[in-house]
C-alpha cells in the first residue's frame, strides 16, 4: 500500500556534481562547491517548509582527503566559512547542526566550530541536520565493532549480547530513525560508502540533476516518488496491507 502523503522522517543525501557543474561553465571546481553550498541552504529550507525532521548530508567522505591538495584546501575554507556564517541563522530557525565522521584530520579552527555548533542546545529542534564529514560507512561499522569488543574486554558485555540492536546503538545516528529516503544527485547510481548500515531498507532515488542545480521541484519529484513506493521491509504486499489496516 502506498501513502500519497507519506513524508520521510529522515532524508539522507549524496550531493554530487559540483565539479561537473563548474566544468560546464568553464570555471574551477571550487566555484561548483560554492554553488553546492547554496544548494545546502535550499534543501534545509525545503525540509523546514515540508516538516521533514532529519536531514543527513554527505559533505566530505573519508576518501575525499585523497583529492588534489588545492581542492581539499578550498573545501576546508568553504566549510569554515559556512560554519562561521550559517550557524547563527540555523539556530534561529531551530535547526540542530551536528557532525558524524572522523574529524581528527580537520583543521583545529573547523573542529572548534563543529564542537561549538553541536553544543548549542535546542529543546525541540525543527530539524536535525547532520553533516557527514570525514565519514565512511565501513569505518562507522568497524568503529562500532571495536567499541563493543572493548566492552567485552572490560567485562561489561558478553559476546552473545552482540546483536543487530547492540551494533546499531553503537553506530553514528543511533538516536535517529534510519533514513526513509536516500537521494543522490549527479547521475551516479551508487552508495559510495555512505550510511552502509543505515540504508538497509531505505528507498533510493537518483537524479541526473547536478547538486548546485537542486531546487524545490527536484525535491518534490523525489518525495512524490517516495510517497508512491510500497515499503515491505522483507514482508509480502498482503502482510504490509493488513498491518496498515490494523494500524488505522
Ligand atoms: C561532490 O561533488 C561534492 C563534494 C565532494 C563536496 C560537497 C560539498 C558541498 C556541497 C559544499 C559545501 C557543503 C557544506 C555542507 C559545507 P564532486 O566534486 O564530486 O562533483 P563531480 O562528481 O561533478 O566532480
């Protein structure tokens, strides 16, 4: 059974295509990233407008450190500038900003801004905006496994207590429902080591639109497609329909 009005409770996005957007205009890649930063504003405003309570954006993968030094440097400057200029407005809009991923390689100025933004307490945020920075899905799983192993070693956990729930609770984003909808712009159809654990039953939606060209119409199309999907979570269509009727 599809739900024409169903809204994702959590949207996860790979923002791809900044470089190609710049190339189309014969401009350096950093211009594409700057335009990409404006599209971040577009999607945040959209989530607030539509009442989507959680948005997770893949801002910088663990593999992105291997990009040319000047591009990494330009991205770092852009992140810092965004943190300096956006946090106040996000807070005013009741957006709680936080980060997942290994931030140890980020410059201290950025790490300090990240910590300061995360420390802002909003009693009932309208939107939880998580930026995945220095993030890798495999590393996330490995680090959760390591933490559980440490608890076993310390004697506070028995190996037989390690199950999906225990691992899930130890991973990033444990406090949020898993993403209902994943969007990737830029035409590639892959997950690229994003939220590997969390995307198990997420609906995937891909578009050729380059990230800086994102607008409300693209997001409306994604949400309309999502609302028409039947989510079965491994069950049969009949089981899902019966459960939906019972829940009424
Ligand atoms: C992918 O495009 C984008 C990135 C690696 C960086 C994402 C950064 C932004 C959207 C701007 C800043 C955002 C925040 C949240 C501070 P690509 O460079 O891989 O594009 P291409 O595939 O066309 O080369």
